[in-house]
């Protein structure tokens, strides 16, 4: 196979070189004794002495080290040394030891400027990824993924499509579905990945226009290489367990606590529960954490075949993952297949295809919810057994003992909550060289998914807690996205001048539809289906929609003398989200970046032994956002049923004036190496401004009439304000050189940003509520001008009233008089700060009480190799962020009987126990003592030993006798240890269903497990 575009230069000469033509031919004049240097991206350089010859043919060899110098950028590739923008690259070797379920989880701590938070420890759940902070307050903040050329949104909530969950009723924190977003990348097998390139600044992402505002993650999967075919297998088995338990009361403590609460609430001693007369004689009772959490086992198998000849390359793989969750009733199975194929069918024509299919079968639990399994686990009373003597599930035996919490084992094992997803993703392409240096490429890509969600709650009798008739929710959703690209690329070298010019057209078409049905009135729990329910009680809803995006773009990359670089791009997007009768559909996104390779200047030759590869980068770009529901520029109709018939009413306030949300970013970067390139460093400083962000105006109910009821209207979407992020990204890498027995490589990434809301229309209130008990929603965050978004919002607690004079002279607490009666304030109650100094504590005294945004995050990767042993240690962490611990609020409320509590709730205030921060018990779940306040805000900083892997490769002489090329065995530990002061399960909370305004709130999050794995890599 001939290679066009190979650079041929004369070693030591300043004369410009030449490039081979389409047939791999070249002609160059050389002086006597010259040495030719042949170089091409992805291949090792070769030096050949001429020695008087007139014809020199050279065969270049692929070089893995050289391949690492290639960066995938928008619609093309570039040598890493020539990139003018801020781009981070993650290679296979950087993530191969991380035994994570999805690709997005593996990015955590591996790229500067990229903050990754696992929103849940449930297998297959979504993560939140922020590239250089938060860009939008209502649209998605997740990056765009480009998987082998196919665009995939990182938005797990589908805001730009149906906006409906594929599991659960809704994504809101005021409902009971909890954190139910699932990863959009769960169908991709991490073992298939070759590289991940993250475009961070707008000068790099603007080529993707409206879809690049949150950063772009370009994933390239593996392909075959020329040579003998290779068979690779990797398999591992893991055991997972709860990292730590929370301290809740055992039965003795619970009985004593219940007796004390009974008396504190004003009941008489003769009404105490007789079974609790002597708490010290009781046993431990039911440890619900031991009953609900389990040691989970996971297995994974991956088999791949790859190879090729001079013209054709192939890669075929299949994978299977079976992962139990550490919570009963949770689990995840995945089946994947991938085929990557490309062929040089003619000297001028290359064709290929990349196809991936995946099926997942997930068993779900409800978490991050007042009714979730974790809340039930922590607060269910220990005097209730798991099962009755007859084997049936137990519950409270008397209505007087009933509470809002249920037997969590029965919840986990009796209910069916299953999600099946079937996904196909791939593309086909053809690339033709029209004339020398000019290539035309056409790609047709598609991504489609079919999902089936079944949620069945059987009829049951768990003591006095009953469900008379079983309930069934069935959801079916499917969508597809078709993407077509036409690209013209022209490469030209003229002496010291190098040009790459790109012109392109792209069109994206999305369609979705779904159906949701509810049924009840079943005759049995054994067999269920919509046809077996009472039809008079069944309901069915359906929906469908479509959206499209049409784009034109161009880019020029220019380099002069390998010293000065320029990149400039321009893209126009036309979106169906905006009014077609105006010019609002079009958005335009320019970008420019320049670079200067200072070390390549002749006057820097004397410094190269100390510091080398100095490069300055400066870039500016604009991107946009159009992630809102469909047709909000017009008024939509909804069917309304009534006693006089069926009709149609408007369902929303239209706004034909809504326009693109825009983002402008400026980036200044410097790269350099020290100590003979052993130490490399990269520093980037950026400013990112989001303007006219799209948000649904929070109008009061008296204006909207109440959503979805009797003519109520959805609030309009509008362009409301402006937000700014400033930050710095730092990457340091040190690696040994040479061919000795020992090698070492370390990479430190550091990310810091500051977020600020700089403009908001009419000082709109952007508070966000969370439902804490099933019927009362509390505001927990607020976003105000001049502050970061999503700040924790509540009262400042200044201790507990211990002195009656102090109480009498204090501001009136919520208008209550001083006294011991119901609705009064007395000694032992929480003292709140009068923020506005009006002499009264009320809702006007709520203020910011915590910041979920970290001061900085970091990742530190260390790889060691000694002879046949390899060791990898990965540490990552976050510093300066706060957590709102609503689980602690529930566990220390002392607000009602018959539910368990944390052991610290025993240390409540009494006249004899005044040295405490737990207030006196008050028999009310809406007591002022448990208002959202600083009492529940904790430091969320942590340092985690995320992964330790030790491997051993069998000696080559032994392996070759086995007809193999590689055998490696390894053991690894994931989430090995976490250093933190946070009192909950896990300081890594993430965002509730990727909602950036509900970040860092622990309301019963599924904890991340500790994982131990053993595995083997085999190659033939």
C-alpha cells in the first residue's frame, strides 16, 4: 500500500521538503552525502543515507508512540504538537485498569478541566461531566460525544427530545421517582476504545456549533493493523461491597429512644409500649443495612479479533458484563458487539464501516428519594423482622405502630423494576482523493434505541401495610437519529507554508415516540400484563416528536515553518427549535486560535537542554445551545376531557422571540518540557461567558393556572441572563526514559473554576425544591446575581437556646411565642440568625448556606513497571465543595415515633444535656428545628485511592511455547479508601438527574461500592 503525503526532508537542511504523491512517489534534489528523513503521522520516522543512489524506496512502520502524538479534532486529525487549542487526550493505557461500567465514568481524574461526578453507585446510572464548569442553568451541561464520527448527546434526560424518563415517572426532585437517569453511553464497551480526545475551549469546539457549547468528547474505537491476525481475550471477576455503614440505632437503643420520645411528646408513662419496658434486655434487632446491602459479584468477558493486509483492516469484538448491585434488587447486564472495517479498494478510494450494537438488561431501585430503598433501610424500625415465621415479609403489626417507611427487603425483592435497552450505533463512509491533496468524504451515521420499562408493585400485606391491588406501569420508547456529513479537505505544503482547508455540510434528523400505560385490578401477582388488569381503571398516554439541525462549516489550519500556527473556523446551524418565520433559526459560531512554538526559534537553541517545546496558544470561539423542548415558539394544543365532552385547549405560553443561547470563550495556554522531555507541562487559563441562556420562566400558579389541569399552561421559555466561568487547567507528566528494567510514569491533572451568575432578568427567583417526606417540598438551592448557581439555600443556625433570657430577647422564631406548647419556641430549640435584622425569623432570613462547587479537583495517576511486573495507582479527589446532607436531617429529626434514627439522635437537648447540637424533640415533621439550615451542610472534600492494579506478564519464552503472544494476570482494587470528613456513605454525590441546580444533595444516594477484581489478558 502506497502512502501519499509522507514528508521527505534532508536532515540538517533548512531547505523545504516535499511530500509524496497519491502513488507514494517523490522526487527531491540532494547534495552529496545527504541523509533523507521520511515522516508521517502514525508511523516511525526513518532516516536513510542516499550514498549516491537515485531511487530509494522505504517501508514505514506503525509506531504506537508516534500514534500518541496524533490528536483527533473536529472532522479531522492533527499532530499534538501542532494543535492550537485546548485539547486533552486519554489513551487506552490510561484507563485499561479501571473496571468501570461505562466510558464516561472512566474519564474522572484523567483530564484537566473535566469534572466528573458519579450521580449514583447503581450499575449503569448516569454521571455528570462538566467541561470547564457549568454553561447553562436549564439546558444540558453534558458534553457532546462523537463516537467514530457519530454524534451522541451526553444528556441522560433527553431535554432536546421527549424529555421523558425511560424509567420512572419524571426527573423532578419533587416526585418520588428519585435519581433515575441512565447513562447514554452504557452501550459502549470500554474495552473497544482506542483513545478519547476532549475538546475543551471554544476555538476547538466551535466547529461543532450549537452542539459544542459544553465541550466535545471524541471517542475513537480500535481498528485492525497490517500483519498477522490477532485474537485478544480479557476476563475478570469482581466482588463489590458497601464501603462503610452508617451508625443507626440497634433495638436496645431504639427502644430506649422511643420511650424517651414518648415522654418528651407529652404522653404518660403508663402508655409506654410494654415490650420496651426493659430495653437493656433486648437483642440487636434487625440490622436493615446488613439485610439490604450484599456482597455483589460481577463477571466480564471480552473477545476480539483484529488484523489486516496492505489494503483492508478489521476489528471484531464481543463483550458480556454481568454486574450485581450491592443493593438488593439492583443489577446490570450488557451484551455488546462491534465491527470496524476499512478497505483501500482503489488507490484513490477508501471505504469503511463502524458498527456497534448493545443490549442492556437492568434491574433498578429507587434512590435519592424520600421513598427510596436507602431511606427505608436507614429509618425502618429494628423491632420489625425481615420475615414472619411463615416466610412472608413482615411489617408493623398494629396501625398505631405504622410509619411512612416500609420493609426495604420486601420492597427490593417483591417489586419488579426492569429496564431493557436495545441500541444500534454506527456509520459507513467513503473517502476519495479527487486530485492531489484534495479529498472528499461522505459519512452516513445512525443511532437508535428501543427501551422497555416494566414497574410492577404486587398486592401485599406486610403487617398493617397493605397494597390491596397490584399496580403496573409499562413504558415503551424508541428514537432514532440520522446524521449525514459531506466533507472536502485540501492539504498543501508550499515550502515553509502548510495548509489544511476544510469545507463541510452536516444534517441531523431526530425522531422519537413513546407510550406509557398504567393498570391495576389484577387477580394475581404471579402473572401480570396490561390485558389482565381491570380495563376501567387503566390509562394510556402516548407522545411523539422530531427535531432537525442543518449545518454548514469551514476551517483553515495554517502553519509556517513549524513555528507559527493559525486555526480559524466558522459554522452556521439552523435549528427547528426556533420560529421558522423569523431569522432566529440560524446561529453562527466563529472561532480563531494562534500558536507560537518559541523553542523552534533559532535564538532558543541554547536553552533546549534545559527547557524545550515551549509553545504559546491563544484562542477565542463562540458556540451555542438549543437544548429545549420542541415548538416552544408557538402555542400547542392539548386534549381536555370534561363532563360535556372532549376538546382542545392551549397548553403553553408561546414565545416566538426565543433565540440561541450563546457562549463565548477565551483561552490562553502554554506548553513546555523539562529535563530532556522527561517532564512535560501544560497550563491553560480561560474565561467562558454564557449569554441569553434558555430557561423556563418560573411564573406563579395564579398566572399559569396550574400545569396540566383544567386549562393550566406551561410557563414560556425565554432568554434570561448571563453566566461566567473563569478557571485554570494544569497537566503535569513525568516519565523515565531508556530501556532498563524499571520505568515510571506519573500524570497530575488539576482543575479549578469559579462560577458566577452575572445577569438575570427581573431578578427572577431560581429556587429548587426537594420533596423530603412525600407531601412537603422544601426549597434547598437558590441562584442569585453575583453568586455561583445552585447554592444551598436556607437558614443559618447559631446553636441552641440554653438560656431563657437569651430566648426572650431573641428575634421571634417564625412568629412563635415563647413556651412549651405546640407551635411555641422554648429552650432546646435551634437559634436561627436574623439575616435581614428585622427582629423576626421568617422566610426572608433564608440565605446561602453552602456551595456545591469545588475549589478544585485533581487526579494523580502513577504507572510503574519492573521487568514483568506492572503497578498502577490512581488517586483523585475534590476540595472545597459542600454537601447538603438530607439523610442526616431525616436521621436526626426526632420528629415522630416508630421510625429508626442515627445514633447521634440520642444526644438530643435536655435540661441536663445542654452541650449538644441536636435540638429537643418536637412531635412534628414540619417542626422549625428541622428547617433546611447550616446544621445539615457538611464539607464534601475528599481524597480517594480510586484504583490500585498489580499485574504480571508471563515471560515471552514461556508465552511463545504456548502459541501465544501475551499472557497477563492482574488484581485490582477500586474505591479502595476515601479520606473525608463527610458523615454520609460517600462524599461523591453528583447532580440529581444531571440537574446542575441540584448538585451535592444527599437524599439517600446509592453508595459507590468498593470493588476487588482478578483478571487475565491473553493474546494470540
